[in-house]
C-alpha cells in the first residue's frame, strides 16, 4: 500500500491518486485561489510558486495555459503578463515544449522587445563554421530548410514524324517532322538545411552537414522579403531569385518577418 505524497497518510488499496482525498481537496482550493490571484493581479508570488510544487504537473500546465489564453484574449500580451508567465515556467521547471513556448509566448516577447528597441540576445550553441564580426549580436536562432527555385524535368514530349510527300517515282520527302523535347518547370527545391541565424548585421544559414550550401546575407543587401505561414522568402541585391527558408517552428516566420522589418529599417 502507498502513502499520500503530501501528508504521508496511508492510502486505500487500489486507490489511484497519489494524495489522499483531504489533501486533494486542499490542493484544488489552493489552485483555484492562485489562479484567481494571477488573473486579477497579472502576477504570481514566490510563496504561490512554492505551493504549486505540490500540484500535479498536468494541473500546473493547465494553469499556465489558462493564464496565457486569458492574457492573450485581446491579441496582446504585455510586459507584466510575459513576466508572470515566465516566472511560472521557470519557477516550476516547465519545459518550452510543455508550455508551447515557441508557438505561444515567444512572438509576444519579440513584439515587446521591438517596441522597446531592445532585441533579445540569443545564445548560439555549436556555432561551428560561423565567424562573428565585431559587435555582432545574435537575435534569433531556429532550424530551417533552404529552398530555391530550380528548373526541373517533368517529362518528355515525343516528336512527330511529319508527312511524306512523293516527289518522284520512288522518291519521298518528309516534311513537318519535329524532334521530341524535355518538358521543364520551375519548382522550389531543397538545397540545404541547418541553423538559421539573424544578427544585428546579417541573416545566415549554417548548414548541419558538410558540403551543404550556406547562406550569408548582410542586412544592407536585403531589398525585399515575403512572409508565409511556414517560412520567409528573402531577396538579395544582385540575385534574381529569392531564398525561401522553411522553419521547423510555426511562429518563426512571424518572428523573422518582424526582425527583418525592424533591422533593415535601421540600416537605411
């Protein structure tokens, strides 16, 4: 037989919970009180963080999601709300995956940073092959797939034999015959994949495999870009076709678009 993980009371045989009924009732009341406080004050205290450590992890994640949904219901998450959510995540050691950080909170962090003109600085681990320039700061990192427009073969069109015309006895001349040809069209084709990095000086792709194509575009050379749901297409001066970067995280295209707007506008 097991004991309650909070009060140590012996639990009944075949009891499926890890805490006794009395402790479970107290936990539910505490969670309700903390939720009301956080929603009303846009804050959470260290004492409340300590109490939440007794809660089931699933209930803590539900609390985080509830706060985020409430804070973002007006399509905004202000600086105080961001601080509260990060305090909850860090204090209870919730992973980015558990709280869907990249998808939910991360874009709002960049929005607030751009408004305050103080972009986040990101640590770039295992930056093999990248030589940073003087005063260069990393503001964004994510996995990406580089795709470029390539002319590819889509099939073969057979030629025609034409028509034979009799010009003399036993002599014929064939006219109108054509040779076959390969049919081609432009398609986005993967040319590399790796870590996409935006600094205060350039946008670059550091390939993860030897021999793959790298990309290094100074911000001053970006004359156009287009944002899509799954990626961003960047046009560089002197290069007719764009570089399409497909991101692994759903929110990255939105964040990259914001950063390119902010950083390129400061180049002019």
